[in-house]
């Protein structure tokens, strides 16, 4: 009776220790989804181009409520694709499936023609960098927080990532520069600063596929510009997949997928979607109107 809990605690301890080197695993632990197990004959995902394909994907968390229905789209290698849609449309669920927090209940998702449900979770996550809406900062120095993206990174590599993430001016103003303690017990960073730390981690990791979950809370326009320009920097030569709340940030995307109640309602470039005069066009007009009202007040 005593042995079982101790054994379990040992397991949790090893899981957490093992995960610290990999931020996404920690994210995984915090999310606590039902365990998705690797198949006995699972292979390692090999990424050469970075093409993502959702093929007639269906998904539910609870059998009684279908969340995704027949979702199909392709993210071409090296392209920038944005997913938009109203709250609850299923945007984050797409990312959770791509990251193998869950497996689809119908259809399949492939990366470079390999069904990810047949690959090891670790190898799938290794190839994908995520900049979440809200980034977890550990109680450690800013430098060490960025190093989580690549534990063996040199100081030069970290400084380069800080620059590309447009964090350098911020770091220069800190009392102990990059050695300043951050997190709950140290300096608290704003939402935009935390996202730029996550971008710097991802720049260090340099995965072939990058996923960016745009913050819903409105950032000041200077922060937003710094983040957008950092993103352009890291997206170069990578496949990037972005969940966007403000349509103004994704007008230059190669393809925009418009989700509505778990299905793909429309897809195309910003101009193509406006010309369709459908859901995207309505969302765009509503946001333009809101923006005009904010500027008026
Ligand atoms: P938002 O823009 O508000 O973040 P979204 O488009 O990303 O929304 P999802 O988070 O993918 O939407 O959620 C799609 C649907 O799935 C919602 O109705 C939500 O309530 C439901 N859902 C999300 N996570 C879970 C979960 N863990 N268990 C059960 N239902 C869930």
C-alpha cells in the first residue's frame, strides 16, 4: 500500500525531470489529456519538406458531441497558413491533433506523407515548435528560460535568438540583463514579452514546422509590430501554421482556412476570401468596424 504511491511519485518525478529539457512535454503534462499511446510498431517521423495534410479529419472529446467534421486541407512545405473562425470553431483543437495530444476519431493527419498516428509522439513533437498564446516562464533567469528551446545552445546562439525575437532592447533595460530572474518569483513579463521569449525559444529549436497561437488579449501596437516582425523572421524557410484572432495580422498568409462549427467553411488568400463575400468577409468587416470605433474613442 505504501509502495504504490511512492512508485507513482517516482514516476511523476522522472516525467517532470525528463520533461524540463523539452518545453512542449511540460505543456503536455499540464494539459493532462487522456494518454495517447504510441503504437507498438510506431516509427520515427522523418521531415524533409514539412508538408502537413489533414485528410477528412473528424474528432470528438466526448462521443456525444462531434467537434471536428470532415476537415481537409494542405499546408504546403514552407508556406504560411492561418486558421481563423469564431470562438469555439475548433482552431485550437486542430493544433492539439497536429501535436498528437489526441488522435483523430476519423481520417488522418500526415506530415510529409507519414500518418502521424503511426509515428512516435516524441518524434512528432520534436519537429514542431509551438508559440502558445500564454507562455509558461520558469523561476529562473531570462537566459535559462530561453535555453529551454535547446539545452546545449551556446551564449552566442541565445543572444542571436534574443535579437531575432526583438527582445534585445528589453533585455538591455533589465537590471541584470539576461541574468535577471523572471517568473512568478521574479520579474513578471507582459503578455507580449512572454510571447517573444517563446519566439526566442523556438528560434533556438529551429523546428521545420512552427505553430503560433496569437494572443487574444490585445497587445499594444508596438508589441504587436515587434512580434509580427519576429515571426516573419522565424517563419522564413519553415512551414508555419498560425491561429489568428485579428485578421489584420494574417492578410499576407499563403492560405487562410476559415473554420465554422468544426468544419472548413472557406479557404483561400485574403483577396480570394473577400471576393467570396462569405463568412471571412463578414468577420473582416466586423473587425474593421470595431477597429474604427476603437480609434474614434
Ligand atoms: P477560441 O478562439 O475561443 O480559442 P477555438 O476555435 O480554438 O476557440 P477550440 O478550443 O478548438 O475552439 O474548441 C472547439 C470546441 O471544443 C469548443 O466547443 C470547446 O468547448 C470544445 N472543447 C475544447 N477543449 C475541450 C475539452 N478538453 N473537452 C471537451 N470539449 C472541449
